[in-house]
C-alpha cells in the first residue's frame, strides 16, 4: 500500500468517532416520519404559513451491496457493486440499498429516483481519492454556473430519494484540499508532505498535485473566470467537489448518517423541494477551506433539525445564487424550519449569504446552540448581489465563546465600510457614499429575534446596511449579550430593542451611525459605561428610550447630531 494511502486511512480514522442515541427510524413507509414529527412538534410556533413537507415513500424492496460482490475490506473498489445495486432496485420501482458494517471504498455514487441508500451502524463508506474517477460536469458552486468535479454522492432531477441509517460517509477531503503549513502540527505536516503531492514555491502550502497548484493563483478564487470547459480541465484537481450534490430533486430525506471530511461543502441541496435533514452529524476539519456543513440553495419547503455540526466554514448556510446568475435563476430559499441543532465549530452558526441574489424568505430558526463558532447569527451580502432577505424569525438561541460577533449583519461583505473608530474620536467614512438603487441592490428587512443569550463573545452585535438601502425593521426582544464590545448599528432604520441587556466589558454598549428610528424599551447596560451610547451621522434621528434608568448623561453625540433627535420617556 502506498504511503499516500496509509496517510489517508490514518486521517480517516482520526476523524471517525462513535455516535450514540440516534433512533433507528428507517422503515420503508412514512409512519415513522409522522411519529418523529409529533415528538418534536416541528411545525409548532411557526410565524408564517407553510405546507407540510412531503417525505419520500419507498416500496418494500431491498438489496445488500454484498450481493453484488462488494467487499468491506477498505481496499477493494466497490463502485460497480453500488451501481448495480442501485440499478436493480430502481428497476423494481425503488426501495432500499443496504450498506452493512465494514469499510467500503468506492468511486462516486449516482443516485436514482425512489432509492433509499441505507448505511447500517458500523458502515464506513470511504470515497476513492483517485481524481480521475470524478470527471468535470456543468454545475453550480458558490452561486455561479461553472464546471466542477463530480460529487461523491450525486443526484439530478430525482424524486423520492433518501440517505438513512447510522453509518458514516467520508469524502476523503484531505486528499483534495490544499493545506497551509501553519494549520498543522509539525509531525502531521511532515507526514502529509511525505504522502505525495507538491509544495508551493515558498514551501508553506501543500497541494495534492501540480494541477491543483496551477489552479490556486490570484484571481481564480474558487470559481475561475473561465469561458470553456477546456480551461477548467487544465486545473481540474483544483475544482474540488461538494460531497453530496442534489440538484432539482423532490422529496429528499437525509436521516441518521454522519457526513464528514468533504472535499469542499458537505451537503448542497440546490433547487430542491420538500427537503428533510435530521439526526445528522456533519464534520470537517477546522482548517478545511470551503468546508461548509450545509448549503441550502434555492430550495423550497425544508426542515433541518436534531443535527450536529463541527466544520471548517459556515455550518448551516442559506443561499440562492450569486449576482447575475442568481438574479437570472430567481429562485429564493423559502419556507424553512431550523430546530434543535448544535454547532461546535464553524465560521458561522446560522448564516444567510453572501450568495443570496434570488432571495431568502420565511425562515424559522429556534432552539439551537452555538459553541465557539467564529460568528453566531451571520447575514452577509454586498452591492451587486440584489435579492431580498425577509421574514426571518429567530428564537431560543444560546451561544458561548463566539470570538467575533454573536449577531452580525454586513452588507459590505468583502468591501469597505464606514465604521466608528475604536478611540471614539471620529469616523472612517471610506465606502460610505450612496449609490443608485437598482435590481442589484440587496435588501434585508423584517428580521425578528427573541429569547437569545450569548456570553463570552468578542462583540455583542454588528448591524451594517448600505447608505442607499438601510437594514430595515429589525426587532430584538428578551436578548442578553455579554461580550468584550457592545452593539454597533450603521445605516439602519426602524430598529426595536425590547428588554435588551448588553454587558460589554469595554467601550460603549451601543454605537449608532446614520440610524433612523430606534426604539429602546427596557434597555440595560453597565452603569459605569462612559458613555453608554454614542451617536454619529447626520441621518441619526428618531431615537426613543423608555423604561430605562439611563438619561442624557449616558449619551455622547457627535457634532452633526442634535440632542433633539433623542426622546427619553
């Protein structure tokens, strides 16, 4: 066995973990699904009308991949066995393809309609790291139409599909991803270099191949600006696939398995309808670039609940296409329930954007816990994206040790912005100029947050709209945020903070810049903050504070702000 293979197996075993407490609700009917939904009362407390998500139903046919010559020795190639098993069940009208205990090496698995791919407890499916088995296909990545390597699990325009059981699917992502030397301890770095691949000219980055290194140049980013498939072929190894790609599918169920170590994003349902994701464990190494857990893109009627995430990028992320490609598609992500999930690591716990050109609307997020994610609730976009994000309802969220902001809205994602200086002496107004509103102007409005607690953070919250399109109608109620720094509001309007407690350790509790219409009712902050509130910008006005012991002595206004804009009741 080659040194590279040994390294990959060691890497896989290091990622594997034991999983307990998952219910074996895998009967081939919808009765078990209805029972589970009653247990968690999935649809209770929804703030918008939403149809019940339709679940897949399968005939009582089943085959075992062993019957087609599969060997669970971790060495044999079982690609043909998977293909034949799926083909036979499909030919019978659908049913279950069983993966028993063992280590099952395989190339890409192409799903068909009416197939339930069921990995039993103790089953580990390891996808082959032979890049030649993953041809380039036309697809979408990061919201753009492009070419990408075929995903390890792939389904296109299917109906009634499921991946169930308590097994593990491992994408062999360590064989695909470039890795910086600083991301690994010396022994692990040394082993990686010995496994093969090539180093960057400065020897600080490992690549799996020369083709991968060639693709990683300035300007390429993750979606190269190429016109032809031939151009993409020249850097094919650089075009890492998402692990599970489901495009245009209906009645999708993922229930029970672990998905880990993906080459890029882990799960990517795109333009799907009636999607249920539950009881999943989703993991990637913390240093895995583009190692998102879930990217739900332009999907309708979906639920994500009872899942655990520990990933290298955004954990639960909603998207709907990017720039002109997303505007042309014009398919929002809408009618989604997110409940009872835990995120242990990731760039964001729950994220919208930045590719949201088709819009995101009617989303309920509740009873989730974020532990040490870089950011907690994260909303991001920028000029040129367009799209409307609205009717987002967030409640009963607990966060701890969030190093940046517990709550962050940024419509200058990747660009300059006007931000108050830390020394409280002035403003950096770069990027603060108003531009004309057009179809490419992103809109974020009607966001409701209540019963949220975050402790041990870097900053309580950061809200930043655009001068020409302010964040509008953000409502926060019964929220406690403890962090090093307080809340910043830039280019926002119609903001309500009811029974809000900000426990910042440094600086002011609340800083405003060009914020019009702020209602503070029962706002609490440390009394020794000097000042508690800072206000900048000639557009800052209509500020009302009531049911608070904080008077005008708590406010510091810049020269362009008249004290009359503040009313204290």
